């Protein structure tokens, strides 16, 4: 795992922690956090597909 992907995992983990306390954020901030989380999850998914030849986790 590269440094870039580990940073993305940390960002998603931090966003999940923030979403666990929705009373601390406005509705607009929550919407933005959810959008950013979806973006980073998609980036992780695409990275994993590229590492596995594009066919999923069973191909090596």
C-alpha cells in the first residue's frame, strides 16, 4: 500500500468519526462530508481494481 492510499484510508476514517457526531455540524457540512467520503471510497475501489488487474479481488 502506498503512502497515498494510506492517507486516503485515514481521511475516510476521520470522516466516519466526524459523521458519528452529527450534532457538531450543520446540514451543509454533513452533506459535504458524505460527498467527500463517497469520493475517497470510490478512489480506493478504483485503486484496488487497478492493482488486481481490473477484474476484482480474485485475480492476481
